[in-house]
């Protein structure tokens, strides 16, 4: 279990805190017993000694509890920070396909779930203190009167048993509440992502607010109310029941056991003192239940911190052959798990030669981007193999993936310009690239950090291309890069930038709709409905009349079989 590993990791500070808590509990009961004795027997003649003894108990109690709280505060902050580090690192490592459609899960886990999991560890010393306090107090009460002690324990077993049953039975409600919150986080993300569209369409904004957001909030409210109502009623009932049990103890002490009043008074004071720790233990059930539901949610998201904590020496990944000549897709296919119709790509048979410039063409939704994600190893094949020369590339191979630089359709811009080894690119080199890409007037760079990335879509794509130049990797992927460029820079991309990259020995895989530039490619690969329907050199003669394929319209009119 994940929490067991964290408890093991922080075992020593937790043990010290728990030990100090137990010592504090014994000091508390000692001080209570001393107060009870003075209350029933009165002050002795040397009453200044009593004051000194009482002050000594007080100082010792404050010192022990203070040290415990200092350690606990340090432990709490360190644990939450470590949890954030581990979760964020795992989110960075988790495979693309697992979070592609669940981006809001990242924010929910890193913000909401951490705040719920943290108390699970922090509760341990508090539980140790209160349980120790209740046990020591119980021993003290047993020495006062065994009949009253048995009566008290029998009465308290009912609320304790019901609370334990409530923790076990509330799992479904806790999980439902967490799922409703996850759906709500997705709508909150929509507010930011769809801000411009909603400002331009009041009807769209009203529909989102009334039809989507309000029902999601109402559903989350319903589950939250159900969970908290059960626990609030339990807390109110257990508090009232505890005092009712103390009343029964007093009644039976006089009516059934005929005990002297001084024994009953001391027992009642101790019993009332014991009720507090027991109520804390009962009330701790709610944060424990919430924290456990967050742990289960992290598992559902697809994170496994156990591998992160256990991997002190991760295995060495096989290195990719640096002298490779071909990338082969052999019966490669991918099926989207959320698609009821089994939509996706493949099976595809395709070979790309090192140093080749391949244009992948086809209509929207034909599978071009999915094929690109398969070729660079971001998606796990549903069937088939991806090979480098004759070696099968294992899914998740970072050594293979790091052969690629890319500008995807949904690319993200980082503020720092880095080379392939993660080092900051020298500013003089970055400024030269900014000039080449006509961006020197829009932003500047200092110590590798760009002044901003708030540019037009076309300029942002140029900035993403700058990062590809900085990484200087063997294979470049461009997903409709020129679609948002002005005609002049689009021509510059096809006629100058791509040929320059090819001359440098780069392998270029370009998704494009610009049929006027198709002749520049070494090879055209056309997709339809996830299958290759054309795969040949760009200027190949493809029909019986030896007519070349000058543009996309000609390709669309072809009815050729799949070629590998």
C-alpha cells in the first residue's frame, strides 16, 4: 500500500513524535491525578511545595508536547513537499495516452488530493497521542473503580463500533464525491480554455453555465452533503452519547455500587478527560476516509508511486543504434479506447529511410496525427511492431523518443530554450534563431529564458520551431506547421527551411495540406480512414498513362490499393 511505504520512509520522525506523544499523555494523566488528589484531599500544610510540583508537571508537559509539535510541523511540511515532488514527477513520466483526455486530473491530484492525503500521515502522531492518552487514562480509571470502568467501556464501545462501521461503509460515498469533483474540475478548466468563445457568445456562456456547470456543482454538492451529513450526525451523536454514558456511570456509582463520593468525583473527572481523546479518534474517521478515497483516485488516474519509491536503481534502458537506417512500421495499429467503433489507425506498413523527407497527407480525421504519435513512440500500438532497422522498439523507450524533435498540432511552448541535453542554449545562438524566424522584434532572451510566449498562433509555431533547432535532433516532426503562416513565410518554410534541415541529414516527417509543395518531398504517404492508400516518391508515375501526381486533387481521385 502506498501509505505504508511513506510511513516506512518517515518511520523515525514518526516514531519519535509518537513516543513524545505517549510521554505527553502519561504526563497529562499524572497531572490530572495530582489535581484530583488535591481536589479531594485538600492542600497540605506545605502548600508551596504543591505549587512547585504542579508547575513542574506543567513545564514538563509543555516541553514534551512542544518538541513533538515542532517535529510534527517539520514532518508535515516535508511530507507534503515530498508527495508533491513524487506526484508531479510521476505525472511527467506517465504515458501520454493515459492523460491525453484527462488533463484536469493533474490539477485535481496535485491540489485537491495532496491536501487530503497529507493528513493521513500527519494524523498518525495525533492518533498515537490520543490513543495513548485514552489507554493511560483508562488504566488510571481502572485503579479507581473496576465496576465503573467496565460500565464506561461497555457504554463507549457502541459509538466506537458504529464509527468504525461508518468508515468501512462510506467508501462508496467518498469515491462518488471524488469523481464528482473531478468532473467539476474539468468544467472549471473549460472556463479558462473557452473564455474567448463564451465572451463572444452569450448564448454559449449561458448554456455552459446552466446546462453543464450548475448541474455539475449540484451533483458535487449532493455527494458532499451525503458524506458530511453522515459524519456530522455521527459526531453529534457520539458526543452526546459519551456524556450520557458518564451520567449513567455516576448514577450506577451511587445507586448500584454504593461508592463513596470522592471516588465517583475523581472517576467522573477522569472519564470526562478520557472522552476527548476518544471523540478525536472517532472524528478522525472522516479525514481518513477522504484521504483513502484520494489514494484510490490516484490509482484510477494511472499513477503508481510505489514504483517511484521502490526504484532506487532503475534498470538501464537499451540504447538505440546510432547508425540506424530505417524506421519500420510493421502491421502497426492503434485503436482509441473511448471509441465504440474501434476507430484509429492501421494496420499500417511503412518504412522511412534516414535522411528522407516524407509528407503525410490526407483529409482531416484520416489518422495523420495519430500515425505521427505512433512513429515517435508516444502511443502504445494496439497491434504490430515499431522497429528501428530490425530491432523492435519497446514502448516507452526514452532512448528512441529522444531522437525526435516535434511541433505537434497541440504544441506547448516552454519559456526556456534548451538543447538536446537539457542545457540552456547560449543567448547569442537563440538571438540568431529569433532573427532567422523573424521574431527578434517580438521578444528577447536573457540567460536562456524568453521574455514571453504570448504571440500569434503563427509566431508561436515559429517559436516551437526554434526549440527544434535548439535540440538539433535526428528526426523532425511537423504537424501542419505552415497552416498558420503567412504566404511568404510558408514558402520560406517549404523552399528554404525544410531543404536546409534535409541537407543537415535530418529525417523529416511532415503533415501537410499544401499540395503546391508536395513535389518537394522525397515521398508522399496518403491516409484515408486510418489506412495508407498511396505511398510512393512524390513525382512517381502512378497510372497506366504515366501521368505524374502534381497536386492533392489528383491524389484524391486515385483509387489505388494499400502500398507499403
